[in-house]
C-alpha cells in the first residue's frame, strides 16, 4: 500500500479534487492524503462540481501539511506553483511530482462562468490523476 500526498496552497480546491479522484482511481492500492501550506476549508464549488461527476468529497477536510510530517509518503504531488515554492523539505524519500493547475477559485463573472472554470479544472485534474494511478500505482 502506497502513501500519496497532494499539496496545494490552501487545500480547498485543486488538492481536494485530486484527492477525490486519486481515491477513486487508486482504490486499495494507496492511501490518499491532501494538505495545504495553509488551510482554507473545502470550497463548496469544488464539492458541487465533483458531485456532478459522481464523486463525493463532502467528508474530506482541509489539512495543514504539518499534520502529516510523520507519514512515510511514497509520492508527493504539488498541484500549484505556490505550494511547490513554499513547501519546505519533507523528510521522506517520496518521489515528487508537480503540475500547476489553474485556480478555479480565482474565477470571476457569472455563476455559470465560474462553474465552467471549475468544470474545466476538474477535468484536467481527473485526467492527470487517472494517468498518475496507471503509471505509478498500476
């Protein structure tokens, strides 16, 4: 069983979406965690956009990366440049991955436009997570 950590700035959107998809695709091959360099709470729009794809992330929590210092991670995935730059040395031999996804929480305009941005980013993260699991947890 592998331990996978997804890191973002506030652990509210992108890392939460990735945690949901990684859990779905990895099944019993990995334990999935997500955290932020800060904690902003789980974004309600992230919950809503995931529900539209049949993935329930309502039970996920926004956690600070310091909560997981003692877990021996096999993989650490940063999903935004800010987290990659601000993430201090993680005392592990984890293989590190990085992909900078746009932040849908910064979208402005009508609710339809904002949800379109969330859907677009969700779909990018879904593809990334599916590939990650096939390639690294196969």
